[in-house]
C-alpha cells in the first residue's frame, strides 16, 4: 500500500449499476414472438421424434435431443395447473400491473408443457386449479411475451 494511504480507513459503499444490453432472442423465440405480434396467434414447436409440443417454445426436445423444426398452431385457451399470488409490488412486477398480481401456470390446449403468465379479470379467491382461461392480447404489441396481456377466465 502506498504511504499516502497509511492510516486511512478503507471505506466500502454499496450501489447498483444499470447495464443496458441487447441480445438476440434466437430463431425459435423470434418466430414465436413475431406470431404473437403480427397474427395474435400462439404457435409452438413439435418434436419430430416423440411428438411433444412445447409452450413456451423450445428449440431442442429435452427428451430426444431432436431439433424441433415443425411448428403447430395451439389454442389460445388452456387450463390453470398451478398459480401464485403476489400481494406486494415487487420490483419484477411491471408498474402497469396492480397488486395483487396472479401468476398462472397454464397448459394451453394442444401443448404438452405449461406457460407461466399473468391471470387477469379475476380475483385471487376466484382462481382454481383446473380453471379454464383464454389469452387476451395487448392492444399494442411489440414482439414480447407481454403481447399476451394476460389470461382471463373462460365463462
Ligand atoms: Zn422428443
């Protein structure tokens, strides 16, 4: 240590930095997001070996290690297989979502896996496992998962 620092107490402060960055979503996610944005249609890749349909989309089947190159239309409707309620405004919750926020694990008809997304137009006490829900698309779509605003109960 240089003599000039002798006798100086080392001070440590905690802070946060913001690091803007961009990344390529990849061909699989890009195809899915473009379909949401431009066609308001939910599409999913299907494994050519075992036939499983992945929502959210996966490039490679985790069971067969086959590249999923075939795409199929799946329904905008599905079943809630689990859910959770956030009653505090966490940092990860977008500011346009008012608490309580409900996240649902939704298995869309035609898919073999489930998608995590917001449940809306329902109170937490109204949500049940097995409940039928339908995608509500955002009015303004930009090619993200939020192009689906939320899933609402099917009446
Ligand atoms: Zn497979």
